[in-house]
């Protein structure tokens, strides 16, 4: 159990450092929302997830705020910002189109 906890902590820490040290500009593209999900559990907060597929066929499941989720529909275009990451571990963010 201790090994699993240690590995989980290490993976989370690596992800945070990858994000915090990243100085690269994002590659942005307008993509279509392919799926919408709500994940909720008794002991954790509700998560609102939008799935998109980028032009290079990379799939992302991105967490958004509840108002953003409520104002979005499957098939709607959104702005996806894909970052290289400090350790070449890509990550993405999502924004509304103006």
C-alpha cells in the first residue's frame, strides 16, 4: 500500500511541476465538444467534464466550471489550448470562443 501511495503522490507532483515550470506558448485550435459527463461521488465534489478531439486525433477530457458546462452543448466549438509541458508531458485547457 505504501508503494502505491508513494507512486500516486509522485505522479501528482510531477504533473504539477510540469505545469508550473512550463514556459511554452500554447497551440490553440477550435475543436468540437464530442461528449459531456458529470462525475459525482458522496465524498467528493461534482466534476463537469467536456471531451474534445484535436486535429491530430488526440482526445482530451477536460474539467470545466459548472456555468461553463451548463452553457455548452455536444457539437459546440470551444477553444482548446494545448501546452508542451516542462517535461514534454502535454496538457490542455479549454476556453469559450469569443
